[in-house]
């Protein structure tokens, strides 16, 4: 069992060595850009690569503004603050996500609420969101509060799981109806689109990550995306210690953060961004091969992009028929040196988040028992 899956993956990567879940691909140009940043001596948060990366990324996404940060988690933390999240507020997100989504809410001293995902997107379920708001929310002076807890519901954070876009149109409609700001966690979804609109550009703010395991990487890095000039200015100010612009005076007007992307990382980010379309193309080829491979076997359903969407296929995903088959697959592949991985533990099952509000999490629980991530790196020499 699964020996031809192992053969398929080994043939694809043309190696007998261990195969990781997601590795970066670097070429000569990456090396050149990094060396150039070193030679310039501008390696920290001042330097021309930072601005260049921000402009190129904004242009690529069709967004007005981009502020580059040290990582995606920091971007999310600041984006939530800019969306108006304050101490004691509630922030709605999905239970099936990476822990950074929930942590960024906690860093703002806000309270996460974990809502279900749907099986068509693996992301925040608009029907579950609507039900939660209808049953729980009340509007007061254009703001929305939770009737049961009295807390303000200050933001909604949909996350595009493994690069598959959430149903943003419905989520935005609900958010607009209740006048709640949306911060998109698009950390996994660089290059993913709904029709021709990029993930990270639907909400008031969107967030990306360039960690080593993401679609493109600059070691560590993130970005805040927005079309709102004031929010972009605030993001830039807050992530650079809230320092007032002056040639020699050192003055700060609030408690800011040291979260700006260093120029050394930005150099690598520029080089990688230039290769993004090629990387996305190679990832689609792999996803298509997996899809074809699994079609003729009864090992579950290979998860494909939702209708009307272009997914970046950051992590390829198989939905196995049941937990037993998932566990067998995980064991056999990992013991053969091929890394596969189950879903993250649901946020509401983690010790620090187990006492927070949830809905029934029907789909999240169903998926968490069945889902397997498959090796998804682009081939090093492709
Ligand atoms: C990777 C990731 C982040 C955080 O990004 P870092 O750059 O690693 O801090 C946030 N949310 C999700 C869903 C992610 O996958």
C-alpha cells in the first residue's frame, strides 16, 4: 500500500534522499542580490531593497500600498491593531489555521472566537460566520457587540488555507453589513486569486509571509497590504518604532515596534519575487500530477482549487477517507523519508486557546481527522 505514491514522489523529485514538505528554491540571482545588499553596507531597515520590494509586491497584487515587515506574524499583529482591535475586543477567525493567526490576536490583548471552515475551501465558512453573527451579534452606534459577553467584535480574520482562497465575496458582504473590519491572513496565499483579484486585497488589510516554508521566501519576512493611504502610513510608522521623520533628531510619538523588514532580507525578497511566476507555474504542474495520480486510486480526494479561483497550491492536500487511512499514509510515507503532515491541531484544542468560544466546528473536526499535506516544493533544478 502507498508504494506507488512513494515511487511517484521520488520520481518527481528525482532523488533517493529525504524529501521535505516544502523547501525554498534559490538560484544564482538570489545570491547576487544578497551579496549586493552586503556590499552596500545597508543591511538593516534602511536601504533601497525594502522600498523596491514593497513597490514590486504592491504592483504584482494590484494593491495601492505594501509595508514589509520582519515576518507574517508581526504583520498580522500590526494589521489587527490598525483595524482598530483593542484590549478586550473579540476577533473572529477560523479554528483550522496555523497558530500565528490566533497568537496575533492575543498579542493585541483581544479574544479570539473560533468559527468553522467549509469543505469546499478549507477556509472560514461564510454560512457559519453568518449564523454566529445572527445569533450572537448586536449593533450599537455603528459598532457590533457580542450580546453574551458584551465585548466589541472588532475584526474578522479569514485565512486562505494552504493557498486556497476563502469565499471572500460572502465574507466581505457579512463584514460590511455588520461594519466589522476584515484582516485577511493571506500568509499562505501569495499568487492565489478569486477570478482575477489577488488574495490579500479583499479586506481593509491583508497580510503575507515570506518565511522559509512559504511559496517564496526571504528567510523571514512579511507584508501588510492595503489600499488605504492612512493605514499604510500608520503601518510604516508603527513598524519603524514610531520615529518622527527628521535628519538628526530622534523622537517618537507612540509605542512603536521594530518590525520593519531588514534590507538584507528585502534583497532576497526582490530576487524571489522576480521568480514567483515561474515558481507558481511549477507548483501547478506538481498539483496537476498529484490530481491525476490520485484520480485512479481510492486513497481519498486530492484537494483542488475552489470554483472560480486560482490557488497557488502552496501545500498539496489529500483528504483521506478516514482517520485510520490518514494515519497509515502518514506512517508509511514518513518512515520512507518522505515528509507528509496532518492538519494543524485545531486552535480550540490547544491548551492556551481551549477556553475560548467556538461554534460546532463540524467541518473543521471532519477535516482535521482526514487531511494530509504532501511534499510541495518546486524541483530545485526546474
Ligand atoms: C506562515 C503563517 C503565518 C505567519 O508567518 P510568519 O512569517 O511565519 O510569522 C501566519 N498565518 C498563517 C496562516 C501562516 O501559515
